[in-house]
C-alpha cells in the first residue's frame, strides 16, 4: 500500500478589505488642505497670521470649527475705520 501525499499550492492570502490608517486619512488631509487654504486667504484680512491659520485648518475637525472663530473676527479695515471715526468725534484738547 502506497501512501501518496498530494502537494497542492495554497492560494496567496487575500488582501484585507479594511482600509489602512493612511488610506483613512487621505480624504481628511485633502479636506484639511482646502480648509487651510481658505483660512490662509482670510487670515490677513482679519489681522492674523496666514501660516498659523493654514496649519490650524489642516487639523480635521478643529480646523472646521476654528473657521467660524476666524470668520467672526472683524476685518482690520473695519477696525481702522472705527478708530478714525472715534478720533474724529472725540477731539482731544491741546
């Protein structure tokens, strides 16, 4: 009686259906870059650092809500005009 052992090649393992952490972060980074770019354009009008607000905008959830904080700040031109009006209405005695 002969014992025959069949040698069958096993198929390679299937790739995992679950995305990796890097794959999960790509859409968030893309949206963060868009948000950061918009905040970097608005920041100089508000008297803030464009680079700082770009990096804040890159943070996925925090950047979105910080956009409301930046948008609620008054423009530098409005503050300057208000200062000029206050000085014109309150002349100082020499």
